[in-house]
C-alpha cells in the first residue's frame, strides 16, 4: 500500500464520524478480503449504509468503493490480493472459457492441501522430516519429478536426504537402513505403480515410517503407510494434474524449516557456495 493511501486511511481513524473510523479500520485490517467484497457487503458487516461507504470513498478522493479497490490493486501490483477480481472475471466468461471449471476444481484442491497443515498427521510428518537422520523420497513415472524437486529443496536445508529411483533394482539403500533413523516419502498417482506398493510394504515391514502423498483413487494407501495425504488431481484436463502435490511439498518443507536450528542457515549457505563454485548463478 502506498504511503498516501495508508496515510489517508490512518487519518480517518481519528475522524469525528464513527462510521468513517470503522471503515478505515476495516480496510486497513482486511486488505486480503477486499477483492471478494463490494460496498454493500462491507456496509452490512459494519452495520452502516452503502451510501456511507460511498461518501467515505469520496472523502478519500475516489468516486466509489470500486475506484478505491482499483487504486489499491494498481498499488499492490501482482500480489495475491488481486485474485478476487481476476477470479470473477475468469468465471464470468462461463461456457466461453472451458478452463473456468478447471480453475474452480484446482482452487478447491489447493484449499484442501492447506487444510492438511492444521492436522495431527501433518505435525507428525514435519517433525519427522526435521528430526530423522535419513530421509528417502521416491516417485516413479510422472511423479518422479516431484520427488526430485523435494529432494533437491531438502538437500539445501539439511543432510541425509536421498532420492530413491529404483536403479539399483533392490531398494537396499532404503530397506537396509536403520529403521529408527529413517523415513520414506512416496509420491504416487494413477495408474498406480507396482514399485510404489512393493516399496511401501517392504519399508513398513522393516519398521520404517512411510508417508504417502497420492490421489483420491489409490486403493492400497492407508493399509501401507503411516500417514496418507490425498490430493485432488482431476481438473477436467487431458492428464490428471499433480500440481497440488508440489504445493503440498512446499508447505511440508516450509513447516519443517521452522523446526530446524541455526545449522539450517549454515548448511544452506554452504550448499549455495558449492553450487556457485561448480555450476554458478546468473545473479549474485
């Protein structure tokens, strides 16, 4: 928010008008919700008239509430604050845009992913990610890319992270590791890989904690994993989309990072220096 808009709103906090004070406080505290609201909704929440909202906006130098929102939109740039107006515009196209329904489905899937962050299995897995000496991550077929992404990101933050690709033909790197010191994360989406099932079964038999990130169609998930995070993958596209699996991955790593100590930053800097030495960055 620009200084001028912020100052104008803060100035209204000391207005003689109780309604203006309430409006200023509401806008300053609820910027993230404004894209989803119109003047009538704001008026209803604050128990004032819609015309009062209009007068307030004009007192700030704007024609109406929509004009104020437009100014905030320009000022905030490409931030998530803008999603409300963009979403409505996308939805307004209706049948003219066949991707409108796909967008709705993907947003719902992403909301479900964020809801996982409030669950006990989530807390268990993120703590295990931070504390287990050895972390093994597997994904076969199209899910291999997500597994690789998680491994590379984790390796920037901690040691003992390994990609399981099945190249050895025996998975001994996982199955012969000390079970108390190890955990396994497996990514799986239909058509579900026989390798994933066998690996999960064998790891569980050996007492290795298994976390499975999969779709809504995996029939053997709960029987072969300690924790299961199911994400929606059907968005009316040619292929099932595993995009929300990657979103879940970023959230897992973010939650885990908060449990690591100062050694995380030291490790991160060391890895960055090695990358600069052997590969290099285009920006300093």
